[in-house]
C-alpha cells in the first residue's frame, strides 16, 4: 500500500486543546506553590465534579504516563521502576508514573504538586489499588480508597449506589479537613450542570461519526479530546471547549468532509492505543483510508453516547451511577460485547480492530474470546494485534503492519466480490450469529 | 502468453515463482535462495533464477508482486501484498479444496481460514516470540548436531517421544541437553520436539475454525516429521506437496497475473540500481 499520511483534524480544537492542557500543568505547578489544592484521581469513571466543589485541581497519573509515552519518554522511568523491583508484566502505566516520580521527570517539564489527597476511585481495575498505595507512599501523601463494586448485573443495585454515596460523603469530610476549604454544594451542582452540557456535546460529536464519511476519527481524534474531557468536564472552560468542538465538527460534517479524500473502511476500535507509537499506528490505518467510527477506549472515563448524563438534582447519586455503571471499565464483559456490537450496527462499521495491551489485564484479559465471538458467532471481520500502551519494547512495527495490511487486504477483496457487509448487515450475515438467550439477558445495555 | 512473477522474501529464504497465462494459469518455474543480509539482492537473484528455470526473459515478465517481510525492499516489484493473502491464494491454487492453511516459516507460524475462492476469511499468527516456529526446530537441530533436513525423517523413528514442556526457543536447548544426559535417543528427543510444536501450532490454529481441507505451506512443510506430528495432533491428513513451500510466492504470482489486467506493460524488470516503483 502507498503511504497515506493520517490527516487528523487540525483547527481551533487542537489549538485550544493544547492551551487547555498546558494551562492544567500550570495550575498544577501553582498548586505546588501554595495555589489551589491538587487531588490525585483515576480516569476510569472519575468523579472530577467532586473536586470542582472544592476548587481543587485533578492530578491524573494516567494522563502524565501517556503524555510521557507519546513524547517517547516512557522507557527511562519504566526501567527505573524495574530497577526498583517492579516486574516485567506489571502495568507499564504504573511503572512509568512511579519511575518518573523517583527520577523527577514530568511530561511538560513543569513542577507537579504533592497532592492533598491520593484518592483511589477504584473503578474496574484492581491495579489502581496498589498503584495509588505506592503513589501515596512515595509522595508521603494521605490516601483514601473509594470502593466501587464491579457491575455484575445489568442494572446497578440500590445498595451499591447507597454504598458509594455514603463513601463519597466521607471523602467530602476528609477533603474539607485536608484542604481547609468548605464543601460548596452550589458549586458542586454547578459542576454537575457543566458536566451534563459537556457530556451532551461530546455525545453528539460521537454520534457525528455515524455519518459516512465520519468527520472525525473516534479513536485517534477522540483521544485528543479526552484530556480536556477528564480535566475540565465540570467547569465552564470544558463547556466552552466542547461546544466549540461540536460546532466545528458539525460544520465539517455539513460540508461532507471526512478524514481522507475518500473513506474506504470503517472500524470499531477496542483497547487503548500504543502511545509510544501513536503516529506509526495511526498511519497504518491511514494507509488504507480506514477510520475508527467508535471506540471503547474513549468510554473509559465515561460512557455517554447511550444517554447517561450527570444530574444536578441528584448529584451524589448520579456520581455513584456514573462510577458504577456508565464507564466501560466497571461494566461486565458481556456488556462490552454488546457495546461493540451496537457500534458495529449503529455506527455502520465494516469490522473490529482489537489492540491487546500486554501489561493491562483489565482491558486485555478475555480479548481472545472476544475476537472469537465477533468473528465466529457474529461473522464480523475482527483483527487482533498486540503491543503495549506505554512500554515501547513491546511494539514490533513490521509484525503489526503485516497483520493490519492482511486484514485490510481481506476486507478489500471481500468488497470487490460483494461479500463485505457493513453495519447491521455485517451481523445479520453471520451463520447462527445470535447470542445465547441466557447471555443476552445479562447483556442488556444500560440507557 | 502473459507472464507474471511473485517474490516472497522471508526471514531465512527467498522464494520466487513465475506463472504464465494462456487459457489457464500455470506455474512455469520456481527458485529458492537464502535471504542473507542483502535482501534486495536475494529478491533479484531469486527472480532471475526463476526466470531461467521457466525459460522466460526477465523483460517479458509483465507484473511482479512482492510478499514476505522483505516485500518493501523489492525494487523491481510493482506492488506488495502480505504473505497471509498470498499463502491463502497459493494453497488454494495447489489444493482447491483448501479451507484452512497452516503456514510454518522461519520466524512465523500462522493459520488462515480460507474461502471458496482462496480469499482470506480470518487469520491468526504467533506473537512476537519465535516459539513454535521453524526457528525452534533449527535450534533443536543445532543442539543435537544434526542437519535441519534430517531431523524430520529421524523424528519419524521415535518410539518413545520425550515430553518437551517448553516452547521457548531458548530454553528448549537445556531441555534437550538434559534428556540427552539421561541417555534418551536423539530420535525420541526429536519426536518430542516435533510434537511440542505441533501442539502449539494446533492450539493457535484452533482460534480460527479449523475446517476440513487443511493445507500446510511454508518452509517447514518440507519436514516430514512435522507433517506427521501435526496430522497426529489434528487427527486428520494434511494436504501438502513439494510446491507448498512456495505457496507464498505462488500466491503473489497469481495476484500479479490478476493485477496485470488489461494494462499489460512489458519489460518492467530493472536491475537494483533503478529507482523503486510503486
Ligand atoms: S492495568 Fe490497565 S486499566 Fe489498570 S491501571 Fe494499568 S493500564 Fe489502567
């Protein structure tokens, strides 16, 4: 294949995104010098609105880790952590974060504060627990654990919601003591209102990708928007940014502009990207003019395209619901299947690409079966490639490119013979492609 | 007659096949050379030798498709395709009833589910590590001090194949040495080595549906011991012949004939100092 360069969308959105993220690092630096208090938080189903009520800045170790990787700076801190005794198969995000902490490396070169609280919002991934224990220890900062039960049933149970609400209220007390600031309930509700508007805009952006051609790539471009989504969601800056992004992309869609001069393939992406080779990976899709119309990774922080919004009238309960049920990491595996299936059908995709991350158990365990489910039960072409989201040593360019090219060659051939089906047709075409009724029961997606 | 070529530059060997079409398509000749350090040169040599074997002038070859890991290094190729597509196509040409291809090469092993017309329906490959590939066999041969071509036939003589528990290409050496130290016969050790790889390959292949009509391709298909070990683990016969080793290059040549289409342009052959095309 000829080397087509990815033409990601460049405009005001990108400029503003960069400014916002830079501003975030500046606020963190201010925090290190007596500015607003900082609180460490995990991305998965995060409760950033709670911090807004204190005027606190979120400190996301995952964002720092991925920023290091994307700037090709992750290997040094990973090696530093391994020298300390972290094992080869520990989550590489953890190693990059801890290693960077030890070596004093920061992604933007700005100073990072010692958080007033290391708040482990344990949602879905149990690596978080140990990660935040270590982070608290190394920074000599207090630690709080928010225990969010894993979602095993289709609907969250009332006891689970009450359990989380009760914990959130305890955290509020703890934060009042640690920051010396009073919990501002009005500001909290205002943050919920901002979040709901951001979620509405973000969700509409995602629904724009249902068009052919899609005006934005719901994996690679979505990742650009995810920083502001997690840092600024509960703030007026977040609202302004996402409403601008929506306008721009709507205009682009109205002009009928896609990612490439001609969109050839539409895929659903599963799994985090290989950040150390982000550009290289993107170019492998670009070579085939393939766009991601939807991705599960962009729903780690929250799953809003199916309708959930934070509710200013029930702020604590809706925070709990968000953490419990409306992010991909805390949902059960069959719900992830169904999420992808809906993307294929409603976002009109030709196939699925799974990027398996060697050091991330949470996302990757079971992806072999997932591949089997999509290819064999639903008859949807599904590619499986392996590397890592943070550790550059696991990326073998020639091997991954080979698999990608073979996958798209097969799709192209199928199209030339009229046997490639898109969207709902792709699934209906499968021999016996129905989910067993017992499984379907547990699968009901939450609205 | 329209003539086209496929060149498969693999990690250890380079294969080239020339096909001709007048009425039907047939294979005119084939060549095999070691890849070595100069990939570009290997591709050229393979191509020229296959031309000689076929009795065609290099200039009369209308289209060349490159495949294998070195495919982008073939300066005289018109286009490239992955060896996954090419092996499926080549295997289907050799055995039209092919529905599953097991390809074992120097550093790769893969299973491909193939449609009625030789198209790829699904595929799986071993990951980054060389466990369960030709490399593993080569290491075992080296430790035993036996030529690579002899290990297959020798393994067929195993009466009590040993149990090899590792599929790691590095650790298998110590496993073999300890069996030899225990006085096990080389054929029993080799029997165990072949079975270990066969089991690993079949468990990989089970991730695509293994439909009947299983064709084995790639360099390891010449190893009679491996064919038998795979048949034993699968519980069924494999389709394999002496051309199966060339299936990738053959598939590439078949795509080349197809792609040549109407725009037949003669004389695309250029020596390597010419600028790359495509
Ligand atoms: S294991 Fe995966 S989900 Fe968990 S912290 Fe690491 S990257 Fe994130």
